[in-house]
C-alpha cells in the first residue's frame, strides 16, 4: 500500500444527464461520493429541471458544480464529432455556462469550473481552433473559472496561454493509449467497470501519477482531478470503491475549485 501523499485530489463525475422523462445514472448516489459534479447543460443531455435538481443536491452536499459543455447533439449524447464554426462554438459554450450558472446561483451555489464533454473534449485535445473557441467562451464569461481537461494537448495549451487555470484530469474508468489519450469508446476494453481494477488504477494515478495503458506501458497522468463517468455501468459502486481506496492510501479527497 502506498503511503500518504501531500497533494489533495478531486473526484468528479458527469451528472444531470437525463432529459425530460428519461433518466440516466444515479445523480444522488454519486453526489454522496464525489467532490465535483460535471453538470450537463442541455446540449448533450440535461434540461432546466434536471439542472436545477442537481444544483440543489450539490449545494446541500457542498459538492462543486462544473459546467459540462458540449456540442449541440442530444441524439448522439454529445459523442459525435461535429464541425462548428469557432464563433458559433464560442457562443454555444458561453450559453451553456451562463444557463447553468444562473440556475446554480438561484439555488445557493455557482459554477466553479468548465469541462467539455465527449466529442468536444476529445476534439479540443487535438484541434487548436476549437480549443481556442472554448477558452474564449470561458474567458468572456469569467476568466477566473478553471478549465478541466487532459494535462496535455491543445485545450490545456490554449487555456494556459489565455491565463486560465488549467486543471489536469485523469479517468479512472477509461483505458488509455500510449500517447496519454483515451482509447476510443468503440474499441473493446475502452470502458472499465470492475471496481477493484478501477480503484487500483485511481490509487496509482494519485500516488505515482501513472497509469498502465492498454499496451501495458506506464503513461504519466499528473492529475489533480479523477473522473468517474456517471453513465458507466455501476458508477456509484465504482466511485465508492475509488473513494475508499484513496482514503486507505492516505489521499485527501477535496474539490479543486
């Protein structure tokens, strides 16, 4: 077992991903475990009532709320890559942040950070144009808001260049490639659902800042926040296993924002 580490770690999850009469995941169960909630803002999932409900639950538990912004893609859950002109993308990201922040403030909280979702997250890692469009929206709304993304790539570079606080993220329930990016979801083994395996990976990320890629190669992951996807099978059980394993390893779990 690894000894205590000095740096605290955030545990985040994607929440509020239902829509209308359709529900997805266990928001309340995850909010009892995580320290930050990436709340869908209505473009890939979520609606006004869902956003409000999650904000109320998060405020009651002192869980930080982040705007999980995405392409306008309800049918594809935001996981289909789209070509959006930069000015339009900036406006749509700005719209999403403002909508969630307004609801959060009405319920005693606020948006504390911004995290792209799905295809937009992955596209912004390699596309400087879309990365800058996202960063411009954050800067226009509130340049004090941190940007949550992988610790390398265009999104991190654009955020740093614009003076944003860039918070490095790692994924406990996703397989990695040797270059430090996530294995595409369509490939076998891309999503991990075994609690023991996910918890062990989380401890390695927290205490050694490495993760074993699908090839077996160790990949550096200097993360300040770990993600558990809310739509992963057994997400609450995974989050509980990760939280318990981190505590046993002496890792302090707290929000970064």
